[in-house]
C-alpha cells in the first residue's frame, strides 16, 4: 500500500536545465495537486487536477507545466529552471471534496544553481 | 480569498506539558484539516473536522465554525511530537484546493 509516491527525492539543476517530477497514487483518487514549500511560507499550489484529463493553474504556476497522464499519475515539469524555483515540492491527492483527508508524497528537495 | 493564520509560530515545551496550537481563518468553511510535518519532511494528515472535537490518542482537535477558529491540543507531550503542525482550510480560488497556514514548529524537550 504505497499511497503517494514521488520521485526524485533530491535534485540539483543548473539554471536553464529542465526536469520532470513524477507523482503516482494507488488509492484511486480523483484530485491531485502539486505544491511548493518555501521557508516561512505555507504550502502554495502550483497546479491541480480535479479529475483525469483536466488540469488547472494554481497560485504560482509560472515556469511550470503539468500532465495528468492517467488517474494515477500527475507529473510536474520545469522547462527552464531558475534559482527562484529552489524549493521543496510536494505532490498530494484526495479522493473528492474537502471533507476527505489529503495524502502527501514525501517531497522533492530541488536546488537550482 | 481565505486567509489562514496560526499561533504561535514556534513553541518549545518540556516533556509532559499540555500543548495548544491555534488556527484562525477568514472565510466560512465546511471542514478544516490538521497536518503534521515530520523533521524528515513528510506530511501526514492528523484530523479533518467540520464541527466539535476529535481525539486520536494524545491529540485532540476542536473547531468553532462560528468563530472561525480551531485548536490542536497535545496532552502529555513527548519528544517524538516535535514537528511542524499545519492547519489547512478550503480555498475559494482554485477549485477544490486548500489554503495552508504557515505552520507551528513544536520542539518538545526531554
């Protein structure tokens, strides 16, 4: 029972490089989210997917793209990394509306130099 | 837009003490979540509540919907309770999303 699996755990990129963060959940959840967490700030939403086949921008989408490949997988892509994207990234999923618990992946610590 | 505030920002306690962490939000909600982020970084859901009180072991969460306020209590605190505690309330701007408080960093000393 893996829950939400997120890879990689750590990544260092040079400015301008690209990478994809992978996220998969095995709980048959409809909603999936990508957040970033910066020191002193709450988790901020980058993109979300309310169901398979749909994606929408969140609070801080600039510099990112996402793909909801199927119900299980929701990936986050940085096309041209910038130092401002140094952060800890979390994928999360939820079965439905607000009255159900959030499940988080273990996070990806990304450093852009 | 729903704003979520937490207090205190940091809290140091001695083992065995009773701990209270507060959360207030600005917009009426249907449910509020309490999360725990371990020192290693992982985040787990502790409680989801829409009214009254919930208890799980030494943790108790209460909510007052009218006052837009929730509290997380830890009885007989232990060093393993050291973590960041985050409350989250439904947002209004981005579908079924949450607005997260900045977190309360708790250190329980032996």
